[in-house]
């Protein structure tokens, strides 16, 4: 099984969240998938959207053990792009043929990368991810948050980034027995 991959949902790919995630991804040597490059529509009770890009994307993500979810804070919450993606996890709970695939999420570890213009990351933001992870059986691995109130300054977040990358690096190592 491959180790780590990241998905980003932001209104701009190369904004603060994208830059922070790219820095982390470069350190880890991992792939980043931009949700904006995918055609993923909101949850549909009738599943008329079952053939959009959600399931192929999930097939790809499920090859990895650690999944990084990157989103800016928009109005105390995750971005709309990320929320649409997360909502679609409900397909795994409501489409009988997809339930086995949904259970594969139980072997995953989820991490959060976020930026905002506040020093502290709102608990509501973290909880919406962590509680969703919990419901789906994804273990919560932790988060990194960067305050971009004074612009994008990697050096101000260096220590946090180092800690986060080290944590992921340990998780990223393929253990050979
Ligand atoms: C629609 C919108 C809502 C926002 N809401 C918040 C917020 O609730 N709290 C906060 O600290 N920053 C908020 N911000 C600021 C962004 O979180 C911040 O600029 C972030 O770094 C943007 O990341 P991006 O470049 O990936 O979009 C908001 C920005 C936008 C555009």
C-alpha cells in the first residue's frame, strides 16, 4: 500500500492553503490532488451523479494509508469545495454496492492542513473534520494551521511545519519486516 496523498479544496489553487500544502508535499514527495480539477457534484439522494469523478478519485485515494485534507477556513468552516467532497462520503453509507469500499476508510489516517487570518484554528473547523473521520472510521492524525493575517510567511510557521512534516515522515516510511 502506498503511503500518503493530499487533496485540496480552495477557491484558488495557488493561494495560502495551496502554497502551504505544496511546501509540505514537496518535503514529503507526495501527490496533491486539486478538487477543482475534478467534476464532483453535491450529494444526491437519488445518486444520479454516481458516474462523476468522486468514485474514481476515491479509488485512487484508497490506495494510500494517510490522506491529507487541505482547506482554508471560510466562515469558520471548511471550504465549499471540500464540503461537497466530504458530503459525498455519504455515498459509501447509502449505496449498498459501495459499503465495502467505504469500510476501507477504516484503515486510513486523516490529517488536516488549513490557513486562515486567525492565530487559532476554530474548534468547529477541526471538529467537523475529526468527527467526520470518527464516523467513517478514519483515524485522526492531527492538523497544521497557518495564520496568514500578515500575508503568507512560511518562516513564521517553520516550527509547526517541521513538526507536521516529521509526523508525516514517520507515517510515510514503508516499514519493511
Ligand atoms: C469566503 C471567505 C471566508 C473567510 N472566512 C474566514 C474565517 O471565518 N476566519 C478566518 O480567520 N479567516 C477567514 N477567511 C480568510 C481565509 O481563511 C484566509 O485568507 C486563507 O488563508 C485563504 O486561503 P486560500 O488562499 O487557500 O483561499 C475567509 C476568506 C474568504 C475568502
